[in-house]
C-alpha cells in the first residue's frame, strides 16, 4: 500500500515498512472514532444508517443515540516514524459480518481490541476471533466518563480472563495521542511476540 514511486523517495533512503493492524471490538465500542482520530488521511468509512432490521439484534442499551454502523470496514493510515507506516483496518462489530473478519485479519501484524466496560460480555466474540487468528493483541479500554476510576486494567484482565502477557490499557478513542500510544504499545508487543516465536522455532530446528 506504500507507494513505490522512487521519484518521491530521497536517494539512499529506504521505503518505510507498511504494517497492517486490525481494530476490533463490539458494536458501538468506538472503532470508527479510534481510527478517525489518529489517521493522517481522510479515513475510509463504510458506515450506513441503521435500519429496522437491527432492532432486537444490535444492542443499543449503552449507545442509545447511535444511528450508523460499519457494514464492511474502516480504513486509516498513520506514519509511526520514518521507518513505519501503519495501515489500520476497523472490523465490523456485529457477528452477522463475521465472514469479513478473517479477511481483514489476514496479513495483520496484530490487533487492538477495544472494550466497553458497560458491556463486558459483548467483547468476547472479538477476543475469540483474534485469539483464533493467533495474532498478538492489546486490549484498550475506551474510557467513558468516570469508568477508569472503577475499572483498573487488572480488573478488566480478570473480567475477560486474559493471559498475563496481554497488554491492557485505558484510552480515549477521541484523542490522537491516546490512540497513538495504544498503537505504539501494540507494535512493540507484537515485535516481542514474533521474536520469541522465532527463537522457539529456531530451538526446535
């Protein structure tokens, strides 16, 4: 996805590495906002007006004013540093779009799983699919109002039965710096994850 036009690249300077990351989570958790707040380009969004077909299917109890939903994926891009460009793909939250998930996960370095502590149970489908894809992930609590004071990262880890090594952190999907810190955490964690896997495979060889 990174341009190969050598005319735009200074002589002797390598092209930055393109890194694909998935952003997953339940319906209405803030994935579109998360990508939009950090993207350096106008995000591609496939949001559509919610229809009567969603009544009784999509849980609006925590987001009663939500009127749109992602029906394919969201896309944004963020240059992390001179060597790395992140390509962010937002995964639709509803399980009726589940067939898209494996496609969007394919080739991803890792995933951010956004959680809303008002609806812990709604987080499990996304967590299950990310774990099935065997990719490293971080859990980011998209903080609403005073929730951060009541839900520490450790309490969230316990609620979601996460392994000790999985990073859990609070974020505000509306704030660029907060989102950027989540992405940096994911990239670093994924680097350690794949390095450890490589050592294990070398040891078995």
